[in-house]
């Protein structure tokens, strides 16, 4: 997924991109999903990517719990 140039990359973009990616990846059961960031991301950028990833998975537990389907 392209996020644009580093000069215009902000925390909101990282948050939304991570949420969108994990929501798309969690449409079917997977053993694991890995989010990879290179060493150029700041702590704040990593925090936003992790928060977005967590937000993107909300509601997806229905896919793995037959009692909630």
C-alpha cells in the first residue's frame, strides 16, 4: 500500500491506512497478520499505525466465533 511521500505523511494518514488494511485483511480468518514498518518511522507514527490496526479489527471477532454469527 502506498502512503505517498514522506514529506506529506502524517499520523492521520498512517492511522487510516492501517485501519483500512487490517479491516480488509480481517474479512476472512487468518492465522496471523504482520504490520511491518521500517526504521524511519517515529514513535508517534508507530503508535498511530498500531492504533489504526486495532481499530480496523473491531467487530471482526464474529468471523472466528460461531456463536456470534
